[in-house]
C-alpha cells in the first residue's frame, strides 16, 4: 500500500481554474499535496490537444499545456498505468453509464470519454491500493456515482416523462470518491494559498467556479463560507 495519493482531474475542473485565473493557486496546492495530479489522455485531448486548434480556446490550452510540461499535472504513464488498461476501463464505464437510464426504451447518454476515463483510472488505482479522488464539476456524473435514483427522478422532472433504469448498473459506480473544484477552492483558501488577502476572496472564488460550470448551489456556497 503506497502512502502517495492521486488526484484525478476531469476537464471541467481544470478549465474552470484556467478561465478564472486560478492556476497559480492550483500549482501552490500541488506543491503541498502528498501525491500527484493526474489527467488521462482523453482529458488531455479535451483541454489541450483540441483547444490548441481553436483560437477562442488557445490561451487556456497553452496555460494547461504548461502545467503538463512542468509536471504539475501528469499522465497515467508517469505512475505506470498503460493507455490500453485505461482504454478498456473507459469503454466499460462508458457503455454501462450510457445504458443505465432509458426514456421510452431509448438510452440516455450520461457521460463522455473524458469522464469515463477518470472513473476507469480511479478504479485502477483502487485495485492497486492507491488512494485517489476525482475532481469533477458535472452534476450528472456525480449523481450517477453518489445518488443514481435521484438522478433518475431529476431526468423525469426535466423531461416530463417516465424514466426507467437498469439498477444492476448502480453498484458499478458506487464507492468512487469525487469532489468539485469548489472543495479545492476551500482547501487552498484554508491553506492560505490564495494570492489575494481579502475577506471576500473565498466568496468570490466559489461564485467564479459556479459561473464556470461547477454544480454548486448558493446554499452550499453559504455553508462552505460558514465553515471557513
């Protein structure tokens, strides 16, 4: 059993940090983290490879590429995990997730390659006895892993139709540990890693990641601030 921990980043969280100008804080957090920040090749494609070809997203992609070049974030090969192993797990999770809920016998697609690869890598680490957590902001993936029945009901309310589920798939996603960029914001704030010495900075950072896609409610923001 290794004492080193792995923090697996989905595209959503890293893009949010980049857009909000918080990569400096992420770098500082990495310096004190007893482990590695990992992205899969599927996530790399989402945050670096494809965006580098699109002028609108090129700047954020270059910033994130610098993190990879500087080994702030690393690929699974850095810890001895092969692309083939992740690819097999990614296909497995992708197929199961996207055949869990049905609307009129039609599959509801829940997750994409990047998210599925993060789930797959987490399971691989788990089997190797390596502590890990996935940093992911999408509500759908989080609910699938933590409260799948609530997700089914959410789809029913949203789509105004009966949603059926394959409950045999639920256990496949149980036990995966997920956090949001908001939780990382709280950690770096408590560790005094923010560049800004202002009483409003925690509130500002939490709202910033919310506006960039982090699934966090105003009530949850107030609860985090109360703890802080």
